[in-house]
């Protein structure tokens, strides 16, 4: 009689055997790695798009702060000591943070499509800070960005635009 260990051994052995036969019978064209294919195809154009390290740092910092805040709010929600009101407030705050992040991403996409600028947007209550990646400080462009951002909201917001290299 075959025990469980024997069944597992036969199953794994047969799997290894099938995979090795498949590998051996595979045509050599499929065994070429993607890096060697790239070396052979020099005619395809490659576009390198680099984002400002300042924008990346700001985005990482904002994401970490948001995750820390959501973690602390989730602790309040899962705590047995918290009242129902505290749990509801924590849940509403999480919903607000997620909604703000969604709006920030939407605004960043609109700025990129309208003005071909990489940007970072931070919403804090009524204050909205936009940091755009551009060397030249252009008042007209800043004004246009403010108008684009304000279109996303029904109420008036305090919008600041900064240009970073």
C-alpha cells in the first residue's frame, strides 16, 4: 500500500520529469533570452522618460505618511476599546484620504496631458499644493494650472503652484 509520502514523491517526480522533457524538446528559438533579443534589435527606438527626483521623493514621502495614517486609523477601527463614534470617524477619515489621493492623481494626469509637465499634487483640506517639474518659472502657466485644478472642485480652494527643476 502506498502512503502519503510516496504519493507526494511520485507526483513531484512526475511533474519534474514532464517539465524536463518539455524543456529538452523545446525549439532553440524559444530559449533565447529577452536581453539577447534586445541586442539584436537595435533598430527599434527607445524613449527614456525620467521623472524629477524631487517629485519622486515627494510622492514617496506622501505615500508613506498616508499609509502611516491609515494604519493608525485601522488600529482605531479594529480596537475593542474604541467607541462607535471613534470608529465611524476613523472610517470616514480613511475614505477622505483615499478620495483625496484619487483626486490628486486625476489632477496630476490632467496637468501632464494639458501642459506636458510632470507634477506632484498634495491636498490638505482647502489647501492644494502643486509642484511642477520645469526650470522656468512662468506666471501664465502657473495661473493656467491653478484654473485647471480649481475646475475639479465646486468650492474655492487655496492653490499654490511651485516650479522645481
